[in-house]
C-alpha cells in the first residue's frame, strides 16, 4: 500500500474515534506530516487527550502526558541528575519529554520558567542538562493545550513560546449528532482501544522527507512572504509574525498538497491555512482590542488585500 493511502486509512481510523471533527483531524495530522507542534486552545473535556492517545496508537508512538500546574518544575520535563552512592557518580534521569509525542495539558497554568524549558525541546528536538546535550527520540511532536485567555489560574504564553507551534487550532464542542453517538458509546469502554499502528515512526520520517521535496513555485514563495510581511506593518497589529511563520506556511502547505494528491502547492492551500498558522504569532494593537476586532478579522483583511498569484498550471 502506498504511503498516502496508509495516511488516509489512518485518518479514517482517527475519525472513528474523534467524531464529527474531520477538518480538525486532517489539520492535526497534516501538522505531524510537516514535522510541527500543535497548540489547542480549548475548554476541558472536548477530547484533546483522546486525540493525542489516538495519534500515538495509529503512528505507533511512545507518548507521555504532563498535566501542567504551578508546581511542575523544568526538571520534570527535561530530566535531572541524581547522585548514585553505589556508583559514586551522578546518573541522569530522563524527563517526560523523552518520547515521540508529548501532550502538554493546560500549558498556560504553569510558571514561565517551566514553559521556557520547552523552548529548546520544541525547536531543536534536544535537551541540555548539566552542560550535556541529549537528542530526543525521532520523530518528536508536542500537542499542547491551553485554557482560554483570562481563565482563572492561567497566564499568557510568551511570544517566543507561541512561535514554536506550527499551528493553533480549536477542537470545539461536538455537533449534536456526534455527541449522541458519544453518549451511546459510554458502555463500550475506551474508543481508542480499537486502534492499532498503521504508519510506523520510521515511515512517518520517510513521508516527512518526501513532503519536504514537494515543489513550490517562486510565485507561491513570494505570496507567502507578502502575507507574513503585511502582519509586520499593519496598523491593527502591534507585533507581527516572525520568519518562523513563513517557514511554517511552507511546511504545512506542502503537507496539505501531499495529502490531497498534488505534486505542488496551490495558492488555495496558502489561503485556507494562513489564519491558523499565523494567528497565534501576532499581537493585536490596543486600538484593535478596544474596538473588539479579532485576529481572524485582521488576517482576513490581509488575505483580501493581497491578490493570489495567477498560475495557470495550479488553477
């Protein structure tokens, strides 16, 4: 079976567990194929942990979950060295990040010091403790959830941390039909028990390499750069997107094009995913906030202002 067929089989299996969220599942898996991390801003109880468990099973990944609270320490994530009297030396004890998939639950409830411990982990896929750098297992992905801004006991993630996430998504409540199906399945046990590995971690890495070679026309590169650049001088945006947003759009649109069976990225791929890739990377101006203008609204204006490239072979 071809790799793209196996991925679509994998998507179908996850959709049997995460009911009524086909687009959400598609985008999370596209982020994995792009080699990125995912930020979910949602209320508790909508199935974020189930999603992470489902992904770990269908990809055959080792996964860990950390419930972030104010007392979680950086060493809980990165590990620490402890003196072993029998051996007469310090021995390193790996932390929770030594896995293929880390679910960082309610990440905005912990201290900035603990949040910052994830910066090197998410960007470099490695951990430095006591002056020694240790690589993480490959592949490595983070799915982090954060409670809505302003919820009791939360604090904003710094821009540098937000920039490490490839995409920001919201799972949201299930539709009534899906919620009825969920209610009917209460007595059948965990829905993830039925899942089995479909794509191995080695196959995932090979797919990621294949996606990295997908063709992008120079006009698409120019279009992406213009869109991201517009966030840096827009009157309603105080802090624009960094070059990481440009790189993220390139990676993610390649993954989307590959999933859709194309050998190249189309302008519509950029338009459809510009907002979830960029929204968490920008900070609105005080004027925009006072007038109740949303990030989505501002980014939609940017999309409207900059024309899509007209490429005959891609229409």
